[in-house]
């Protein structure tokens, strides 16, 4: 059962995700590999969970669904509400994780440039497909 504050956080996240540029779908996975170095301390694309969940198959999958990772309450609630990590939602989250989903455990400040967001998403997708 979602608490009122969790429901509000999920609604706010979904609403803000609607304003992300559709151009984000056209990222460069090679450039994304370089940008992903900012993420590597906490995430692997393929492999085991670290401080953050492994990201293999995350794009297009449900939020909070990586097996064996202990998610925050707000992240679990988002997944339970049916939120999917589509490219727009993921880009919105990557831009400012703390603002996009208040109460999540990710302390990263975010990727402010839309190009970097798109490139990282393309990289995660490409690596997940291997």
C-alpha cells in the first residue's frame, strides 16, 4: 500500500517526466560509455549490484525491479504503481535524481546535459543487448 506522500512523489515524477525532450532516444552508446564512468562507482551495467543496482535490462523495465537490490520505499512504490524506466522517465531521473524522486537513495547530483542523458541511456541499452 502506498502512503500519501509516496503517491504524491510518484505522481510528481510521472508529471515532470512528460516534459523531457523526445530527442533523447537518439543517444550515442560510444559517448555514453565515457559518460557512464561517472556512474561506475555505484553501478554496473552487466554484473552484480553495487551500491546501486546493476542496470542490465533496466531500460524498458519496471522501476525498482532489479533482483537482490534493496530499494528505497519511494522507488518500490513507483514500481508497484506501474512506473517503467522508459527513455523519457529515465532521462528525467538522470537529470536530477533527488528532485525527480524525493526520498530515493541515489546521492548522485545528476546529468544536466540532455546529450549525456541520451548517451548513457543508449550505452545501457547497447550493453544490455549483448
